[in-house]
């Protein structure tokens, strides 16, 4: 005879909890409970369910106690914010900047938040997009992956420092304008810093070479063909000078 609705709901509920609590596959559990000849199995399932519920009830206060111990231990640990700031002098675009920095400050944050040079952009903050590219000692680096203290005593060049003077853009900046090599412009400072390094490193011999060398600098606006064209134009001008 077809079991009453309440009994069927009870069986279904037991099967659900058993499948999740004991790690047994849901399909196997459902087939046992749904089998009308499986009365013994149903009784076993109810006992198992009650046992599981009881053990969970025992485990919960134990878990709560463990959490309390961990919380107490954490409150006794020294606060990570207690690291002393230190004076760091960075030479940025030829100018010394003495900053009071937590030693864990990235060069990117030091430039933007402490030196006020916001031309360098923060994209991912994890070394994956190239938006934060600057030059350190003449070589391109990702400033989000570099501690500011590591740059002390070395020459740092940012997008604010590449132009020769007021009103005169760097050939790479001019080439980006000439070729519409940006749309929103967020990636552009990093692209230009990487592009200057690309030419300087001798990696701008062909379009394929440029694409390979610039592959670490992402552009969400997909201005890639224009960027390659801009680098090809600037390469000629830079090689003339
Ligand atoms: Fe540095 Fe994305 S912000 S690589
Ligand atoms: Fe928009 Fe490159 S111009 S992300």
C-alpha cells in the first residue's frame, strides 16, 4: 500500500541527512529508503540518523570550546599593526622623497598613497595585469610585487617622469596618442612604461616580438593592435635619437 504522505516525507528527510552525514552517495541512500521491501534498512536508517544527531550534539560544545581557545590565543598574539614605520628615502624621477613607511608597504602604494604620484595604476595588485609597471634602475618591474624598502637607493621612474620637459611628451606617449592606443586609459601608464622598456631591451623587432614582450600588460579595452602600432612608430623615433 502506498505510504501516507507524512511517512514518505519522513523517509525522504532521513535519506537526505544520511547521505550528507555519513558520506554515502545520495543515490544509494534514496534507493534503500524508497524500496518498500527494505523495512529493516529503514529501521537501521532511523537509528543511524539519531546516532548522527546525538554525536553532532556532543561535538558542538567541544567545537565551541576549541573556537574559544583559538580566539583567546589570537587575542594574546601581538597585533600585526604594531610594526613600526621607518623612514625610507626613494629617488623618484630624479627627486628624493623621504617617506615614513611600514616596511611591508609595496612600492606601488608608496608611490600612490605616500608620494602622491597617482599616475601608476593599481589593477590586480597581484602581479597579473601590468598596470603598476614602473622602471627600477632602468628595468621594468611590477611595483605591486616590490616592497618600497627594496627600492631605496635606486632610481625609480614613473609615468610622471618620462617626458623630457613641460609640453614635450616622450616619443612613446606621443605614439600612443597618434595611434589611439587607449580607450579608458587605465592600463596606459603601465603600457607606456613597459613599451619603453620593450624597445630598450631590443624586443621590438617585429609585431610578434612586441606582442610577446608586452604580453604581461593587459588591456581590458583590447587596444592591442593600436598599442603594437604605437610601439613600432616610437621604436623608429627612439632609434634615431
Ligand atoms: Fe601590479 Fe596588476 S597591479 S600587476
Ligand atoms: Fe582601457 Fe587599456 S585602455 S584597459
